[in-house]
C-alpha cells in the first residue's frame, strides 16, 4: 500500500509538477468537450489547421519577448487563432470556397509565416520544440490562471448556446426553420476551438493538439450516440488520459504531450477492439437465432 501511495505522491512533492498536473486535467477536460463538436461536425481537418495557424501569433510574442516562452504566447496565439477562424469562415461563407480548400490555404500560409518569424531569432530550436510539443514543467502560476480563464469562458459559452450548437451540428434544415443565426453560430464555434487550442498550447504544443480534440471524442462516440452523454464520457476520458499520461511522462522520462496522446490512442484502440468484438458476437448470435427460427418454421411446415 505504501508503495502505491508513494507512486502517486512522489511527483506531487514539486510545486511546478502540481501546476502541470492541474493544467493537464484542465486541458484534457476542455479539449474533450469542444472536441465532441469537432467530431460530430466533421471539423477534424479544421482543428488540425487551426492548431498550426496560431503559430504566427505565438512567434510574434516569442520574438517580442526576446526569444522567451512565456505567458504572452497566449495573447499572440489567441489573436492568430481567432483571425484564422474568421478568415476561414469568411472564405467559406455562402460556399465561396470549399471548406477543405480554405482551411488548407490558411493552414499552410499561417504555419509558414510562423516558422519564418521564429527563424529570425538567433537560437530558436529549443523554444520552438517547446512551442510545437509543449512544456508542461514550464507552466507558471500566471499560465495556469490564463488556462482556467480561457477554459471557463469556453465552457460558459457552450452551456449558454448548447441547444443551438446541438441543432446546427445535426439538423441544419431545422436550424434554418427555427431562424437560428447559423453562420454566426458557426463562427462562434470556430472561435471556441481557437480559444481551446490556445489554452492547451503550453501543455501539449501545436503538433499534438489535434489528438486532444479528436481522440477522446472519437472514443466516446464509440460508446454512445447522444451528444450530452458523449461530452460527459469524452471529458472523463480526457481527464483520465491527462492524469495517466502525466505519471507515464514522469516515470518513463518522456514528453508529457506524447505520453498523453499515446494514452488516449491506447484507450481508443481498446474501446474500438471491444466494440468490434461486441458487434461481431451480436451479429453471430442474431444470425444463429435467425437460422434456428428458419429451421423450426421449416420443420413445422413439413
């Protein structure tokens, strides 16, 4: 028992690691909630593109701080993320441009711009790695406060507009019939995705952000089809993966972002395999029962 308690308690003896764990729990939960809307609306490519599109804002903050990764990255990243979301929404409005085309254009342009800006620094490889893959041990109290504020804002807006988001996610015809502001709601959802990405930036970085948005929600969708159940399930998976990934990162000495993503992917693989086996068994049982019923009817007829 003491060994188990020591296993969980040892990393928490450090204050900066406590902040990191809190950040991972917050990031895992918030990303999973907004990720459910990303999955049901088929916005996975958009989420990936937007995660990379925040790089120019992060890069400008990085260079303005003289090559330091700090809380000002949230400001730059948020500005770039919201700008990218608005540009994509504008380009795709009234089907001016197909969504995947607009997303691809903004994605490559913003990401290239970010790399170009960061490369102007004399030595940038280490901090660039932190931006791309996260640095959970570098989260300061102000970073944690910013993440709580942004995460709380995302949850508040989703709670207020939940019914509207639900309708536009599953039935656009009904949304138009009810005269909902579909375009404004779509833009608002895109902005919420951008805010979530920025809030999670320090924890897992740009490169691994998509996994936090997609994997818990995709796993939850294998278990349930109702959106509110899916959100609850995905949130649990996201938080559990964050905690498990944190301990794996500490004891195996691997980057926290990578360990969290691998934990999420493992959970998805397990659920997918069990669901496939369940469906196969159900199909087999149903087929056997149908054959038995057919044989009984045939014997009765004879």
